[in-house]
C-alpha cells in the first residue's frame, strides 16, 4: 500500500509541491492532512510517517494522552542526541483535542476532516505556536501548500534523485532482458508481461527514497559531531568557524548546500550552528588554504 501511495504522490503532486512536502517532514514542520473522508485522511497521516524512516511514529491517544506526556517526549530529545526523534500522528477523531491542548506542534502530522473544523481555524492555531505549517489536501485532487517560508534545497534534490535513479535502474534491467532475448521471437503479450515492471518499479522507488534519506541523515549526524567540537574550541579562545566546502568535504556529502545541513541539525537535534558556518570572502580564503594541504 505504501509503495502505491508514494507513486501516487509523486505522480499527482508537482515537483515543487513534493519537494516542499519532503522539506516540511525533514524540518519537523507540522503538516495538516485535510480532506472529506476520515479513513483517507488517516491513511495518509500514517503514510507520510513512512517517508521519514529514521524517526519513530508516536500516535496521539494511543501511545500518549496528556499534554505532560507530550512535553516529556520532546524534553527527552533535548537531553540525548541518540534518542530516536519522534513523528507524532494525530488522527481526525483527536485533532480538535490536540489542537486545543498542545503547546507546540513540532513533528506533528494532523488529520483534519472538513466537516469537523475549518482549515483556516486549524492553520491559525498551529501558526500561533509554530513559524510554519504545511497543508496536504487529499480530496479529489492532491495539493500541497506551505504557510511560511522554508529555504531548503534537499527536498528538490531528493525528489529528482529518486525519479532519476529509479529510471536508470529500470532501464538497466530492461536492457539485460532484451539482450538475453536476442533475436528470439516471443508472443507480443508474453513480451509485454516480461518487460512490465510497474510493481517492481514502485518497490525500487521506495528503496531509493529511503536510502537517500538515510545517507543525508547520517551525513548530518557526522556534521553534528564535528560542529559540536568546533564550538567547544571557543571555550579555549580558539576561533571556531568552518567554511561550507570544508564541512561538506569532511562529512563526505556533496548533494545539498551546507546551509541545508545546518537547518536539518537544528530541526533534528535542536543545535544551532549557523554562526559557525563561515560565509563570504573569509570562507573562500579558508577553502584556498585547505587546498594547499
């Protein structure tokens, strides 16, 4: 089911919409899944959580109930880098309660049924406690909209990588089969079945998506360790700055700008290293000096 929904998402959302949806998930920006049918809404609440394989789904009113328990989940993350970050799922039947009780909505996916409350009211409540909010419409047409501003490039890169790498993988498989067939003549229907990889393509697409996400997350964790140590240098009156190029070379990840790494670390582990990232002319000088070694 998840594979079919992923394919449906990529097919029906524009590239920009899919990229923004991914960015919201990565940066733990609350997302409202809005529609008319509770079963459909709740199905997509569950599905969106599968797009972030490194986080632990926690269901409101099943895994926790009170505001205090919600705050305990968030405070546990602040104390330990290694605690698995949560993604909180709120189904339509509990959306009103959560919207009235939660003090913040970081990492929440909230199902809102159109007959239960207006979208405007839900957005207003969330933006009163968070800077940004995403809305995923799941009625007759799929649509995604962001309220606020996100300056992250990773979502776009990821969506392009998934489509491109899936296409390359499928093309290689088809080429090998066609080569094996050689000049043998097969019935057209048999040949069509033999080269039909729709189901397999969905599986490969899902695998590549998760693989690329985990590569990014692991690279960001390496950056977290490095930047934490650099910040410690300031206690010994040693200038603690690093250029974006040096950061990417050190962690061995070049698919996205260093600013995306900084954004993700802040959202995932609550550490703000923006002032450590060297920018402008000094950054270029540091890159030149590093190249001499």
